[in-house]
C-alpha cells in the first residue's frame, strides 16, 4: 500500500519555537532518521531554519523528506490575528520551498477551554458572532495555504482549544468549502475529546487528507478529565503513550485507510515534556516497529 510513516518534532517535546527546553533541531532530524523514519514535519515555524538551503541540506543529509507543518496559533483570539497570519505565510513558504504538501491549522489552547478538555458537555461555546469571526479566520488561513501556495490544508482538532469536539469540527466542515479546507485527523486528540476515531474516520474519510497517529493512555485520560488537568500537565503525566498501548484501535484505523484507498503520509506524534525522563528516539523507534507489526510499512 502507498502509505508512508513519518514523525514530528513534538515527539521530541517541541511545541513552541522559542522554548529553551527544546533539543537542537539537528538532533531531532538525526534521531528521527536513526529511528527509521524517512519523513518529518516542520514543527513550529522558527524551530528549524527558515533558510531553505540550510534546512534542505540537513534534510538530505539525514535522508528525510519534509511532510508538512502546522500553524498552532490562537485562532480564537482576534487580537492575535496578525501573529496567525504571519505564521500562516511563514509556514506555507517553508513547506513550498521543500516540496511538502500538508499545511495543518490548529487552534491553540484557550484558558476558556483548558479546564474542560475532554468534557464536551461542560465546555464553553462561542456565541454566533464570535464563532463566525473565528470560522472566517480559519477559512482565510486555509485560503492562503490552498490558493496562494498550492498546499493541501487540513483542520486539526486539538484538546483545550475551540476546535476540539466533533460537533464544532463538523460545523466548521459544513461552513468552509472543502476545496480549501480538508481534515488532518489526529487519532489521539479525537479520543481525548471523548469520541471514537474509527467511527469518525468512516464518516468523513472523503474529507481526510492527512493523518496524525497518536495514542491515549485511558487511565491517564480518565484521571485528567476527572481532575480537570491542564493539557500540558496531562502531557507530563503521559497521556500520550506509545502507539498500541492506549485506547486507539490502530488495526481498525489501518483498515479504514486501506478501504478508502488512502495514499500518502501518516505522521506519528507522541507529545512529551523534554524536561522529564523521556526517550524520544527509542519511543519513536518503538512506535514505528509497532505500526510495521500491524501491516504498515
């Protein structure tokens, strides 16, 4: 089958470009390759060099393709729009320079949503005018990526943001043209939100353009929801476990992809706190070997 497995800097704990806890970007590329992957995401724009010659040489040296990159910004905050636009253009330019295809849009964590991550029934909802402006900001990022840069743009639901639960994701899909916005489907975040990833995939496979493979430890998830643990604290507690050790049914995920004739990249993500006792390269190798054991090659 024509499915390729990549990885992403978040598996090394990289969430924000300027975080002093980040490992060196060269180390991430080297360890990704040594763990057996042939592709990697960009990570937050600015983490890897924005000079195409520098990054291009490093990717080639490690035998890696650039797969895509995410705009992880507060789409929910109108005052942050200039920053969102800047990240959209910079990320899209970087992807285009290296022949990457996937621009992923993610509404970052909101203090209004963080306490109810995983609790759809308790989560604050936007009033109609706020939602419409929010939707339009996402749609404009999508239009820029698709029409100005020729990229495939996917919306990525994410715990503790305003694009988290199935109803709001499906509302957005109904209101933004599929020609500019598809889905980057993250199995782990969908489980975190309290839904079955396989059921959603079967319903929306025609709109899914890209996959993030992430697993969820059900015991940590249950405790995090009960205790209203913040997203990053839950990461530190190991909510994102190795693939195959959580509640996501990856053999079923694989079958849905096969049945749909999916082709292209699926990217492994196991978010971690780099200041803790973590082993990103070993975990990444284990995740690759697990996927190979169930039929992904």
